[in-house]
């Protein structure tokens, strides 16, 4: 089915955390400009991706956002053989599913199977350069660095608050735009930044992405701001890794002093 759609751009999205949120954000940013399909829910295994393709991918789709999950070495490579991604997005490498991977290095090798597959096709992988487990490695080209330091897509002027986040994104060549969004915390900012960078690589100008970024909604149970009567609740119940838990506490610390639990 995928190979019968030569005009389809397949974007593979993986990472130890942040991949589902990044997929949703990229879908929201691209949808005003392209006919986009994404793997639904947590359909991120070989069987799940197969089902998503057979049940939802249509000849009219222009972009397919394929979330790729893994519990064993080789899982990402298997999905890449299935969908042959043209573009990659790598959100993070962290300690997750160690009971099946056995070591942190096995996790890293597996997540980078996406980079290897995209590189073989001559494509690019947008990477979260603020993640030391990613930026501390050597690559043979095909890397688009996204982060707060010396990057291809550079974040600056970041301001966090209880009602959202402001930031500026500067692209290669100097194109720059300021963004405001209602999403909270550093984790959401990193995921949105990756989505902005990927959308720009797919041909959408930064300035055209300002309105879609402003409309972004929290992905359910992922640093989701809710009202609970007299209280404000940050629902991060999907979280399942130590780095993400630390970021959630960092987000809570950014709220006004008072009763923070």
C-alpha cells in the first residue's frame, strides 16, 4: 500500500518519550497545508502500524506520520523496512523498557535505527539536540539539530508561565519567528520545537506556523492543564520515565509560590 503511493512522504517519529506528543503536534501544524494521516493512539508496533496503514491510509494522503515504538533491539528497523521513512524525528533517548532492552546502549542503538534507515534513503532526521544522549554521539551526515544551543533550528527568548510558553525559533539561513502557545513546560517546548522544525523541512514557512502553534492543545495525560474547582491540576499521568517526571516537577516549580503538591 505504501509503495503504491510514490508521492507520499513518510515521517518516522521515535524516542524514549515525547514521540506521541510530537506526532500530534506535527499533525496539527501540517494539516492546514497538507493532507496528513498519522498512526492513531499508540499504534506504534509493527502490527499496529500495519493495521493503521490498512485501515486508514488513503491514496489522497500526502504525508504519513508513523510513530515507532520499541521494546527490543531491531524493533524500529522492522517498522522502517515496512514503511521506508523519508524523514525522521528523534525526540529523546532515555532509560525506558530496560527490562527488555537490557542496557542503555541497546536503547540508543534501537532508537537510532530510524536515523540509519532514513540516512540510507538520503533523507534527514530532526533530532532533539538538548538531549545529551543524542547530541553526544557522532553521525555521518543527515542530522538536523534542534535545540537551545548552536543548532540548525535554534530556540531563544523562552518564557514559561502558568498560562503557556513563548519562544523564538530561528531556522537555517536566518529565517526567524516568534511563537506563543498554551502548552506548559520544557518537555512540551522540545516536542513542539521538533514539530516546527520538521514542518519547516517539509516546506511550511515559519511565519505560517505561528497560528497553528498558538492553537495547539495538550495531548491527553501529558502535562495537561485542567481545572478542578478551586484548584489547578496538571495531569501527567501517562508519564513513565525518570527524566519526564523531573521535567513535570520543574514545570510545577514554575507556577506561583503557594500550595504546590
